[in-house]
C-alpha cells in the first residue's frame, strides 16, 4: 500500500507541476523516489505541523495542489483547527495523508497511535475521509483525492496486510466495495475499513461463510443508499475498524441505519480507551479485542442476544 | 441578504482619510452594537498606507489573480479592513448600516468568503502561516506579488507564528512582510503583564528577518519603512514593528482595554464621533 501511495504521488506530481508534497519531517524512505523524481515539488516544513497546514492553505490559495503528509496522530488530529479554518472552510484542494493510523506504532505508545482521527475529520464540513484497505484501493483513493473538488483526509493504516482485491479496483467516491458476495437470505453482513477488511474476510471465511463482506474506503461521503440496502437485508450488520467505536465507520452505519433502515448494528473497534501496554501490532489488536478470536466471540454473543 | 455585493468596476478614488475610516468603524460598531473597537483603531493608519500606496489590486478587483495579499491574521481588527473596503468601493453603505443584522454576511471576525478578506481568522496564529504559504507559492511561481501578514502583539504568543518565522527565513521569503501591531494590550491586560514580549524587533531579527520599528500612526513613517524594507537587497523576510495605541483617535478609548469589550451607547458614540472629527487629519 505504501508503494502504491508513493507511486501515485510521483505520477500525479510529474503530470502536474502544481502538485507539492509537504511533510512535517516524516516519511524518510517513503519519499526517496519522490525526492529523486520531483525535487522541486518537495517541501520539508520541519517539525512544525500547525504552520505546515496553514502554509498548505496559502499554497492552495495561490494555485498549488498540496499533499500534506504526517503521522495520523498529528495530521489530522494535532492540526484539526488549521484544517477546519484554513483549509476546509473554503474547500481548498489540499489532501492530508495521515500515516500509521490505528496501532501501527504499537511499541511507541499513545502519542503515535491514532484511533480518533476519523471521528475528528468527518465532523468537519467540506472534508472527505478516505480509508483504503490495500494498494489497489490506495491507488484509487489517490486519484479520487486529486480529482475531488474539496479537501480530503486520506487515512493510511497498517499497510502490509495483503491485497483484498485481486486486481486494480477503481471506484467512485462514496462507493462501498463488495469483497465477498453474500449467500441469499443470510442474516449477517460485515462492513470494514482499512486494515480490518482483511480481518473481516478472515472471520467470514472461517466462521460466516455465507456472509457478505464490504470494504468501505470512502467513509465520507458514503453511499447511504447502499448502506441502507445492506441494513434492510440483514438482521445484524457488523462493522469492524481499527478506530474508536465513537465517531468512526460503525457510527456512520449506525446513524444511517437508525434513520433509514433500523437493524442491529454491532460496532467493533476501540472501546473508548487508550492502549495500556506495548508489543507487536498483533499484540495490540489482541489487547483491544480486535484479533479474530475476540471478534468472533463478540459477534457470536451479539447475535445470541448476550451482549 | 447579500449586503456586500461587489462593485469591481468602480475605480478607487479614495485617499483613505483616517478620520473617515474611524468614523466608518464607529458607525458600524454602533449600528451592530459590537466590540473590538480599540484593536481596529490601532491599525487604521497601517491599513490606510497599505491600501493607498502598496497593495496592488489589478482592475480594483479583490480577487485578481495577480494581486498582493494582505492577510489580517489578527481578525479582531476586521472593522478597520471593512472601512478600507468601503473606500475601495468593495462594500456598499448598506453593509455598514446593517452590520450584524440577521442574515448579513460581514462578521465580527475576518471571513475569507468575503472578497477582499484573505483568511478566516480570529483564532489567532493562523493567518501568519497562510501568508507564509502564499509567499512561498508566489515565489515558486516566479511572480513579483507581495504578501503582508498583519498580526497583533498578543497574537505572537501563538507558537505557529514562530514556526512560520523559521520557515520564512530558511526559504528566504523576501516577498513576505509581517506587520506587528504592537499596541501593548491583549485580551486580559497589558502584554507586559500577561506574557512579556521583550523586544519584538530583536526577536524577529534573531529569527532571520530584516526588521524596522516605527510609530504605527505616522503615515509617512509607515510608508517610508515599507519602501525601505522592500528596497533592501537582503533575501530575508521582512518585519515591521508598529508601535501603536489601542483605541487611537478617541481619547477616552486610548490605552483603555475596556474598548476591546465595550459596546457604544448613544452618548459614547456621539462623544467618539466628535473626538474623531476633531482629531488631526
């Protein structure tokens, strides 16, 4: 996924000299290719994220197309007010790329873990929120972000969980992508975003072979009609994300369901808590109950009416 | 209601008479029963000189692509900028008599959706960085456009100001000028009592700026200093430290921070108008 990101960025920058990459002194090896291919379009703004976002607004106002890169703990969370006032307020064409979302920096603790970024970003008007699951979705998201008439937050989480799509998968902003077709009249549907799409497929293949699975790379805007259709057809809709259950994709689905197609929505994500310990990425998923066994257990109890 | 409809074809004939501009601010503050009079009065001369002699708006169009940029980072002084925009014919009289009416679009702080206002400010420490970005962008494009960021002295408590100052100096943004309205007050009192700023000129110089300090109400001195800074051969970004008086022009408002918060009543409005009318041109 990171290679897809880097390739897309280089391609966009070579095609349009107005594309600029601003980084807050992050992305050491990630931008080797960009710096080699487009050195004049690379700006290291230093360890000064607030100023970097304000500058991106100024650059966009005079005609440039800035991509602003940082860790998702900082972009968008640390600079949320700059995004709101300086950028999104006027639909400036700035793309914010938040890397390492969720528990990617599993050993580094709370400062580098971001499980509130979707909730923060999606409440800001004029700001689209994209969350690709694999390299193919990333390529499509970069194209969407560049074409979008407004500001974009692109969330990049755990990037090495393999492909969920066998082939390149262009899509329209808002679209849900089926990654496993449901059997007729099945009771459970699973929606997931980012890193958790792989997990959703693992759970479905091992425990719910009839269930359909959808990847949701566009959290805002989202095709409400399709979400409502899924809710109408299933007694239980399970939503999995490496993000807080407050304000993320689970909330999006629950909000749509409650207004348009009431059904039982199980939000599986981070349950309003910080990580206590450190360890591998998979250790932290386990700590937060986001490993396959824990998730299957939660789904089973929910379906049985026990939780 | 869109009271601020533009008249871009109307050429500027204004001399930016500071008496007229102060009266405009008083009229709108009284009409809208608004606050922030003192911090508008401290920048009247600065804005008059900038609009009269320095800012370039081809075709008198506030959205002209090749314009210079004036970023009012201290959005609280926006009434002074509205007064200039009236002089330019960008705002009509109804916008002033109807200030703060329900459904009107001129707000108590700068809103970038109004042509002529470059940023949405009021949350402090934002406009400076946006201005640095504009200066960087016009430098990359190779134009001769200039960017001014007008900040308050209280505002430079904010960290992003100094983040942006480092960046502007590192990238030799000689097309960028910060103007500090050093009126000595911030919301809760004197700057020297809240967060002592020391020598602001020396601070910007130590960050790599070429800086001058002037009397911010002496129009000739302001004009000369701006010309001198732009004429410099140095590639450093520029800083103009303007020593000003909060509430300047109305004796009972001068150096009195209550006029950051107080609304005019009939009596104080009449007295303020008389003071402005009687002051030296």
